[in-house]
């Protein structure tokens, strides 16, 4: 995370899942135990689905680094 002035290493895992049901369009999640150990009100996150490839908003800190590989895999599966 040196690009953001932090002496940290973030390990990430990327998953591709297929949903055969009808997931909600948007949903919320509260973080009640923050990793910094601070005691405060829960942090509210709001999530939504983004259609590949063009509806994915810009992602920071290399969070979208695996999207090109996923798009390649998906195009191979559709052949």
C-alpha cells in the first residue's frame, strides 16, 4: 500500500461465482469489528452488482486487476 503512504501488504483473493437465482439489486452490510480496533459506530457499506465489462466503476488500489483475465475466461467459455 506504499502508493497510499502505508507500510502494509494487503493479500487479496478473487472469486468468480455464478448465481442461478435472483439476487438483490443492492444490499447493505455493517462492519462492526473494524481491523484498526477502533470503537465507533458500525461502518455501513452499500453494495451493488455491475455488469461486465463496461458498467464496472473505476476501482482503486488494483482491486480490478483480475478483471481482464476474467473477461478472457468468460469469452473462452462462450465459444
